[in-house]
C-alpha cells in the first residue's frame, strides 16, 4: 500500500473590513460606546441629555455675574450741591367735595425761572410730542434696532429713528455687528439691541419767560454756591416731560395692561386691571396733565371691571388700585372713582374670613374667595397692617363700618401679640393662629417696613386720637435706636441695619429710606425733636446710597462698612445691584424739604432725577429698571417699568421741586404707602 499523498500549503484567514470582532481600534471604541448608549432606556437617555442641557444653560447665565464680580470698579465722585427752587400753581380740590363730573383742570401758571449752577455739556430735553398715534393698544414686541457703540455713556433719551428694510430681518434683531449712526449729531450706543443716546440732560427748552431772564454770565450766584455762572432750569417742567414720555410708551405699547415693558415695546400682566393707569391717575391730576387724565378716565369708566375670575394680592390691589381711586375721587370730586373703589373694597372683604381674622394674602375678585399662598399659611406683617388707611377711609365715605372694623381688628391683635422686641415686630404672622412666626428676625425693610409707617399715619388720619397706635410707633422708634442704628466708616453715616437672633447685620434695603420722611412727619406733628435730627442723618445716608454709585442710582440693597475699607461706606453685592425705579428716597426728600425748606434736599433730588433720565430712559417711551448700578456703561435694562414709577416716584419729584406748601398740604392730607393722598379726617365738634 502506498501512503496518502502529503499536501504542502499555508493556511491564511483574512478578516473583512466590516468585521465585528474586537481589535481595540478607535473605530471599535466609538462603536462600542454607541452600542452602550443604545442599550440605555429612553428615560435614562432623556435624563442624561436634560442634565447636560441644564449645565450649559447655568454656565451661560452665571458667566456674566462671575466676570462682573471680579471686575475692578472705580469710585464715583460725589456731585456738587446746587441751589434751586420751582413753584407750581395747580391746587388740589379740598377734601369733602360732592361727587360730580370731572371738573376742568386749572391751567398751570407759568413757573418762575430758577437759576441753577452751570454744568458742562448741558443739553435740552425735547418737548413732549403734541400728537399721539391713534392706536394705543399695539400688541407684541416689534423688532428692536441695532445701534452703534460710540463713546462711553449709556443715555436712553434719544428719539428712536426709523430704519429701512435692510436693517430688519424677519422681525428679529440682529445680534453682533455694530455700525455708527447719528441723530442730530448725537452719538448713539448699542445696548443689547436697544438704542441709547450718549448725551442727554434733563433741562427742557427755555420758555419765553426764561429767554427774557438775566443771562447766565450776568446772574448773581445763589447763596451757598461757589460763585459759578448759573443757567435757568425749570425742574417742574422737566418732571412733566418725564411723565409724558413714560406715559407715551405705556399708551402706545401697554394701554390697559398692568405694566409697560419699554425695551421690547410690549406689556406685562399681573392682575389684568390696568395697574399703571390707575396708579397714575392722581399724578396726572397734580401735574396738570388734563388730556392724559381725561383719556385715562374714559378707560376707567368703560373698561375697568372687577367682576373677573382673577386672583389679586390683597395688599397690592388695596394700596395701588383702591388707593388710587379714592385719592382721585378726593382730588376731582368725580363719583366714578368712588363707585369703582367701593366695588373693589367689597370684593376684597373675603380675605378677612380666616380663623384669626388676620387676612389671607390673595383674593379672587370674581368668585369671592380668598386663600393664602400655596407654600404657606403665613401672611407678611407689612401686608396685613398696611391696608388700614384705605379701608378706614372707605368706611368713612360709605358710612359702612365693616371695612374699618376688619382692619382695626388686625391692628388691635398685633398690638397685644407676644414676640416683639422693644417694639420691633417679626416679618410673618400666621392666618390660622394669629401669632407671629419666624421670630427673632427684625428689619425695617421688606415684609415689615410699612407697618411702622402706618402706625403714625393712622394716628394722624384719625385726628391723633388713637393712643395705642402712637404708643406702638414711639416704642418702635426707640427699638430702632437701641437695636438697629449704627454708623459707617469713614463718613460716619447713620444707617438702620437688621437683627437676626441677636446678631446684627449692616444690611439696609432701599425700602428703609421711607423712614426719614416718616420721622420728619411725626416731628412736624409734635413728636420729639430728636426724631427730626435722626431723620436728617438718615436722609444723608439714603442720598449717599445714590451718590456713591457709578450711575448715581441706588442699589436695591446696600451693605455698610463699619470699619475703614477702601474709603467707601456703601458696598453692594452682585445680586443686589439692581434698581427698580423706587420712590422711597425721593419721598423722604420731599418731606424733609417741606418741613425744613433746606434747598439741598431739592438739589439732591435733582441729581437723582438726572441719573434716572441718563441711565433708565428708553427712547421709544418709558423708563426701565436696570440690573447694575455700578456699571454706567452697561447698566443692563430689565425691561420693566413698575406702576409705582408713575404713581409715586415722579409724583414725589414734582412735589419736591414745587415751592408751594399748599400743593397737597401735609396738614390736610396724608399719603398712603403708594403716594396716594387721603384727607385727614376733620375733628368732631
């Protein structure tokens, strides 16, 4: 037999390119990761993607704050004081008038020319436009316009120029590219899509009477000045122009809605009751703006209705809407406003249907039901003790005691409560138990501020007869002196801090700047003289909260240095640098000027007014709150004009600059916490 033949060969196996076997290549690793990703459930993959997206958004939001926190900020020098005084001629109707139709507004007499210290680069405010667009209820934000960046200032007082089709792209603003534009040889600055004019100041066009005045170079310097040349300025007219500018924006882009968003040319809604319009009614009357008032009255008559299924905040709707309607009724004698106030007051009464009679915070006007916030059964002390002036006045006018009985019951309960500290009250009170909660924290800022204000004002409203209110007020002021007053370094400014479980914090809200005016009002009505001294010291502090900021505008919250550091008394944390156009400092300046006739308070107010015009004025109409008072180049518009800017801030500016003590006399009227004047009740025979 033969052996089987031998085959000589080499076996070779070739692997295809798309083989699934492991080879540790980058391609294999990528395919392996993708396989693992596909093996995850849909829920797991969605959760991972959501977390990644959230991280990206948080990074984008926090980046500007982090960079701003480390940015070096230069000091702002304090401006020089100037002397000046204006007088306005419109007199309010005295309280007690009979209801009727809206009377004719007196024509304002020509304001006397007042001489102002001359400043460099003084420009002139354009006069308010005579004509209005016929469609006041424009909806939706039109596309914003790109503007060039030129210069270093951020003034909002230019008129918005029309752009051609090439500047628009489907209604969306183009981000990025900047180009130079001019309007009347005024440089413009691009500010996140909103157009700003770099050079604008608040002086209006001179009237014929001003043109005939003594030329600046021949005018004598005012007493107390350094002898610099002076120019004529009509501060009252400047305030009227500011109001009409803000009103034009509201009328054109937010008519009948709660708040104007001036940058986006749209509106915001809170209650859907025309907050800005109602809040500004008595301001228009006091400023003598007859046409604007008449148009607003028509809206109130035909459009304002409270029979709506809407939740409103008891406190805010009382002080802004009911307060504004009652005040306008007293100034005009028009029964329309009284009827609307009565309707609203009756619809708010369900808030007091609680186990303790401490009212709930929210009321549904249409359903007649009330409830606390979803997250707590507490109400803030300020809210339940700062509606008394309005409901008491409603009882007096209607001869219905239930309104006053409801709010007086709250004050009597708070008078007896335990948990106070030298007359200072905690910030919260429970609507079920009627007891203070979160005890040990005491402040004159948010959630407690107007409690102290209304103690004094209720006592004055009722003819100084309710001694419990006066006792609580005097005890509280002594508690402030003992526990909350400190001084700064280096200027030794007196400020009101906060107390938390025995630990002092040098933190002061801008809201606390109501206190100088309230102290001065009490001293004017026979309370201790040291109240006026304290008022003047605190007024200086509130002014410095503006003067030490680069924009000349106060932050929402300030922290004070009690030890020498960097030569600055006022420090501001990044989260507190916003300004909401608040009125409290201007309010106190008004009281201090009325009672002392010291013109420095008018001059401080004028500086603040100019800063508002420079950094918050929007060219298309309105003023906006800003995000950073430490950055004059880019203060960061927040696109919101609160109703109190027209209802309070500009009203107090006008009264401050007026030299007429009978224009809303403080011996005849008392202001609620939203700057709506109510008559002081006549003494019983």
